[in-house]
């Protein structure tokens, strides 16, 4: 990457007591791709879904707006050999299609996959994707509540779960979508898609604490990615603490409840009502009731 071809960063975020941070929008990265001769025009990038979308999503992760130091490090290093990009067709897919895609990656031992669904990238598309996926018994949608100390978040936090073929574990899905109620750390501004990021392989308990999910099964999530730190637990702890700090800084003044690992999407009350009307949503069970 040459200095003159670095992507523009038009998305700004004021950090309390710190300098303003900047990140790229989808169009910023599309313009950069054109300058790097990876595409002929921004309109072509935006309107013709290709594998380039996945590359731009990796580039966005690498800038740090996701506020996960593990994901940022892997994206910046280009450590994508075991983190796969899946571009779905704009139409014609169903729950069984997506389930088969994730199952195949689980069998291959993939560390993570990002599934990109071309569309409007808004809450309506996120609701439509969830509604279709839960038609399969291998997927679960649950209300995951909010942090007790935050009071009324004025949003509903929803978790999408993929259940492994042998039903030995579930995987928490991270959702990327540019719409109100979504936390800043999950909004790729202007992206013409919704993306689901999933770890299809089992949890690795020496990388992150063991926890059972909404299905009652052990939960795998992105903290179980191969961080390439080996037995360097001190650095792993430093990255874990750094992720918590970065998330808090970037989320404020939004509720931290919306950016937890167990949350796939945060919806406004009206969009949550739309989801409930179309799909089975497992009610929130407070920790005391779920033990």
C-alpha cells in the first residue's frame, strides 16, 4: 500500500477524554480499491457483489472499529488462511443452504467464517436473515437481555446461535449491519450487505472461559480464534483486557449491553416486534433462572 493510496477515513468517533478516532466507510474502502486497481469504479464495487467485499470487510476489521484486538491483529497480519469468506447469492438461498455452508467449514476445521448477504444492510435485512435461518432446528434466536446496571437500553439485544451437527456445542454469531441500535463497533458504514461472523469449530477453553449458551450447550465464539500466541498467556490477558477497554471507549455513550459477545444484533423496539412476529424468539432467561 502506498502512502497516497491509503484509504480515506470519513467515519469519526469522539473518545471521552481522548482524541477523535477515524475509520473508513464502505465507500472509502471502495475508492481505495479503485485506486489500487482492484476495481474499475466505486459503483461497480457497490453494485456487483464479488469476493472483494470480503477483502474490504477484512480491511475494516483491521482498522479497529470492531474493538476486538484479536480480530484486528489477525486481519492486519493477513492471517486469513483459516478465516474464510463466503459470499451468498442475493436471492435463492434458504436456511438449509446456509447450514450446509457452516457444516462444511466445521468439518474442515475452519477457525472462523464470515458469511456476506448482499442487500440493503439494514435492520429489515437482518430480521429477514434471522427469520429464514430459524426455520431450521440447527439455528436458535434468543433475547439475550441487557446488563442490569444499564437500566433501559431502549433496544433489544438478540443472539443468533448455530448448533453443531452432533449437537455438542453452539456458536455465537457476530452480526455486522449499518442500522440504528446496532453498536458502533458492529456498523460498517454504508456497506451494502449484512455479514454474519461465526466460529464453526468447537470452543477452546484455554483461550477463553467456558460458558454454556442459550441452547444449554458449550458456546464457541470469536474469543476462541487461534490468536497465534501459543502459550503466551500474559500477552493473551493483555489483549483481552485491551479489548474490553477499547470496546468501552468506542461504545460510549451507547449502552455496553449492545456490544457483548453474546449479542448478534441490537434492534429498536419496532424491529424487535417485527422479528417476534415472524420468527420464534427464545425469551430472555436471567442468569439465576438459567442455572
